[in-house]
C-alpha cells in the first residue's frame, strides 16, 4: 500500500509541476528551436467591431467614444452593439450614437453572449470581425495592430492583450494581474510555434468567413479559435494590440467568474474534440491538454498527491513532508483569505495561496457542473 501511495504521490505531483513549470519550459525550448513567422503588412481590411452588452449604461458611452476615436479609417470600420435585452439605459445611449454610424441590434430576450454573437454575424459586413466587451477601452492603434496579422493568409484569428487598470490595488487584483502576466508569456510562446489556445472575449478578431454558428452554451473566445485551428488556420496572440479593463477586484467575484468560464470551456473543448487528437491538429493538441484540460484538474491532482503522501508516510520523511506541506498550504490559504487587502511579502504569499486554491476550486466545480449537464449561459456583469 505504501508503494502504491508513493507512486500516486509522485505521478500526481509530477503532473501539477508539469502544468505550471514543465509546460512553459518545454514551450520555451521548442520556440527556440522552431518558430513560425507571421507575415505583417499595413493593410486596412473592412472591420466590424461587435460589442456585447447587457445593462452597460455606466460604461457604454465611454466605450463608443473610444471605438469611434480609434486610429482606423472610419469608412472601413463598422460598430455594432448587441444588447442582450438590456433593461437599463444601454439601448438609449447606443441609439444616440446612430448618427455617427453605430448600429444597435437588440435581442428580443436574454439568451447570453453567444446567442447575440450568432445574430451579430448575420448583420456584420466587415471582412474581419473584432469581438469586444463594453468595459474595455482600446489603445488607439489596437485595430491596426490586430489586422496587420491578417496579411498572412494562414492566420485566421488574432487575440489582443487585455490588461487590467493599474489604479486598482485590491489583493484579488494583484493576484489576477500576476496570473495574466504568466498567461501572456504562455500565449506568446504558443503563437511563436503555431497557434495559441483560445482567445480573449474582450479583444480578439477573426476572418468573418471562418465563423461557424455556435451552440448557445458555447464559450465563444475558446471555441471560435479552436474551430479556426481545426479548419487549418492559425490563432495567434498579438501583444501590441492592447485594451484596458477593470479586474473583478474581489475574490468572491473572481471565484464566480472562474467557475463560469471553466464550466463553459470544458463543454467547449468537448464540442471540438478533434483538437485533443494529435493526428488531427498535431502539436496543438499537446498545447490544449497542457494549457487547458490538465490545468482545470489541478485541485484533484494536488489532493491526490497529498493522499498518496499520507499512504506512503511510513516509508520516508519526504512523504511526511508532503502531507504537512499540503496541510500547511491549506492553513496559509485560510489565513490569506482573512488578511487585509494590503501588506508586505508574507501577506502577498498568503493571498497567493488563497488565490491558488480559490481559482482551482472554482475550476473543478465548473468541470463538475459541465459533466452533470449544467451550463452557466446567462449572467450579469460582476461589476453590476
């Protein structure tokens, strides 16, 4: 039994270590040995900017002003706002911009973001469609930075860099910012060797003819890029295309957001299962398994490793250390959840441990809900 426990502990721990450390190292090695260049050109294809909105009266005016002020030929840019049956002043505010070429498409009832995007693509006229949220503000050159990549006929999807507003200093914001710095590094290296896994729903663009209508429960910024890679095109990350948005700013909101995203993402990957098969998409399947699927399963792997250490605790001190390390991490996480927002290095470490367990608990709950057929299709923005 002790030997079995030791095997379980090392295998589970090895997978966790691989996901967070091994995968980035392997990506770095592969990207140093082989890179697929992207052809760039200062082209100006027609672009439809699709803004998804539900009760965004507080931010939609600023978003439209930002959109109309972007450095892109006005005659080449179409702005289309999809209102998911908003009940506040969102629609009225959008209609006040109609004289400037902004169009409103109001959904007859709440169906969720993906239902709205399916409708939007029937009205979009641009060769390139740029998907955006209402609370993100783009740098003036964002569209130009995105579309230059479409000069390469192999590129079908381009994701920009969504950054958090710096004025927020909550503990949750600090942890989210650190996580996205790590994620940015991963996406950059994935793009260098072929395609990145998924997009960012607040800032990603595709060739319009590659859009395939999605199931209502599909999470668009994961499934659309996966479908495009499945079709033989590249999905890349463009770090110079930048937008700024507020973070959830609160651990509870981040928990709900993460659970919802993983809940829909699990179903999304399972709807495009060919991307898990290396015989269909080559090395990209390794990226999907490493970047998404295994990462969503981190918490049960951590627990499994701790259980294995407990089973093997009588054959070596290292397994006893594993048990106490797991217990200690739980205690530290509990403390981190109770500590004030600001503090020094030790406080940040405690907050980091709390964030680790929080988001991974949210992830596995999202997976379990997906496996039982529960999908969170419709929600209100966390800031409302």
